[in-house]
C-alpha cells in the first residue's frame, strides 16, 4: 500500500469502510449508568398532573439505573487477569535466560500486568481496543546488567480505545492477518480542534493532520519491521444477551420506588369537614372535625411480592446467563469455609468463561510477546539469534485461596514415607514465601533444607 499526500484522504476513506462495523457508542452508553434508557426522559417520561385550578405540572419519576454491565465486565476481567499473566518459557542456557529477562524487564517497566486487566475490560465492554508500541531513547544505564546492555532505545506502550478518544480501524487480509491499522483521534490546540489519522503498516507509519488545505502527512519508519499495534476484539459485549433483562430490572426498580413515594408515608382520607390538625411533634395527636366527619388511613392492600419475585428472577438470570458469580456479602456470608476443590466448583462457571476469553484475549497477548521479541532483536541486534525462543502467556484464573490447606498439602507432599515433591518446589509454592530464592538460601544456612547430616555413631565405653 503506497500512501502519498495526494492519496491519503482516499486511503483513509478506504480503511474506514473496510474496518468491521461496530456500534461502540451504544456499548459505551450501556456501560455508563447515567446513559441508560431509564434515565432518558423520552423513554421514561415524567408524569403530568393537574391541580384543582386545571393547571398542568410535571412530576419527576424515579430513575434508578444499575451498573450491571460494568459489574459483569469487571468480574470477568478479574477472573481472567486478576492473577498477573506469567511468561512461560524453558530457557536452556545463559543466553536464553538473558533474553527472557529482557522481555520480562519490558513487561514490568510498562506495567503490563495492570494494563492487561484494563485491556480485557475494554475488549469485553467496548468489543475492541488496541495497544500501540513505540520506542524512546533509553537512558545511559537503562539496560545495564541485562542482555540488551548498550541498546539506544527502550519500548513503551499506549492503550487505544473509543473510551480513551480513539477510533480504531483494523484492516485484515483474506486470511485474517492484520495488514494495516487506522487510528483516528482529535487534538485540541488552543481553541481549535485538529483531526488526526494515523495509518500503521509493517515498515512505516503515516501520520496525517487535517487542515483547511487538506491532509498533511508525515512518514515514520517502523524499526520493528512489524505493525506495532496489538488489536483485541470480540463480536459483542459480554452483556448482550441480558441487556433486555437489565432494562426491565431498572424499570421495575424505578416503578417500585415511585410506588413507595406514593404509599410509603401514611395518607389520611377524610369524609366531612376538618376543623383542626395536631401540631408536629405534639403528644396524643387528635384530628378535630364536626358534622360527623370520618378519617381513616389509606392502606396499600396489594402485596409487592410479585414485583420482588420478578426482580429476584431477573437478577438471577442476568448472573447465570453471563456466568458472573454473585459474590455479594449477603450471598457469601452463609457459605462458610470451603476447601480448595469446593471453591473451584463454586466458581466453575466463571472459570469456564475465563477459559473461553483466554482463547480470544490470549491470542492478543501472544502477539504482544511475539512483537516484543522482534522489537528487542531490532533494538539490540546481538540478540537476533534468540528471537525463535518459545515464550507463551500463562493465565492463572483468580480463585480465593486457603493458605492453611495449601501448606498442609505441601507438607504432606514432602513428608515422611515416599515424598512426591522436593523441598525446594514446596518452598516455591508456599503462599507465605515472598522470595523463594532468598528463603531457600536461609533454609540451607539453617540446615532445614535437604537431608540433615547423620550424627556420628555412639560407641560404647570400654
């Protein structure tokens, strides 16, 4: 794809047309409780009433949105990425270990454990997001002590999504490979808004700025030799199938609030003439009347049980159909203490959903790792021969842990009889140990690691 200033507008239009059609704005409205239908006066209208003089006035109705969409997405992302994604690799020599350490440094310096969680939320809620990798000059000592020592550049990442102000336009070939990526956004300079559009390709990036005279384009080389965009997407938001149920739940809850406003406080119906009322706070209140006037409380005879049943059913269906565990205090306080196996069964549906999401989100994480390997080999050419080192992401789905049970299992595994685990492995899996290497050295010094030396045999006195 050849791009010039003369053809940039045509290329931009073509990229926008070829990109998948996603109603991201609607998804963002559903994510934001203040934008729900129950909050819109054209969909949930205020009530009109007339007074005794025939004057019409507007009475606001109750509007109670519920952020269930945000809750569904947040819990799904937490189960998938709540435990940081690990780099799974089996280096066989010092060079491979050094290369893996460089990858890990880039991972940690860019706080990818936290950014992965945010990307997962955006993918599950907005249905698409991306991360943009770029290089910056490295400080003189940035790579000191690593296999990339002496490299002049370092890698940095930026997240892109509609909620962050970016319009995303991926372009795929017939085999599903990303061959180009367009990103539109607006920048404000002074009191004027500028339209920007960047086109990312394997070898170069074209950055366009629109002015009164058309598009001005700046071309930048891509040192990594790969598109520096990692794109994450899924067909629909996680709550798509339960959106009507959420709308109904919000409507019912708002209607119930309106009813409580009318009937929650006592209402006195009077027949005849009232001559005086009791004062506020007066003890032994009496309503004064004459001419045989009668007064009685209006009581709401209709029970709200049917409304409660419907709302409870809606809530249960929303959680069930989205594989979202209900971990509210009310639900969890009566469960008691569970074993590790029981906890896994309790959160089985959430873990099944996480496994399904790993197939989508994990593919993007693998592309991230592959890009980092290629980019690091460009930054430090001496590492090029190590680019083929297999590195894969390892997900550990979130699960409440019973540390006491884990320690008992580890103790049994290395105990008397026929041990099935080494002490070092047990230490590394001990949830109470923060730094396994330091702990192992301390145990060696204390003589508590490994087989203790046998005492000298005691010989009988002569």
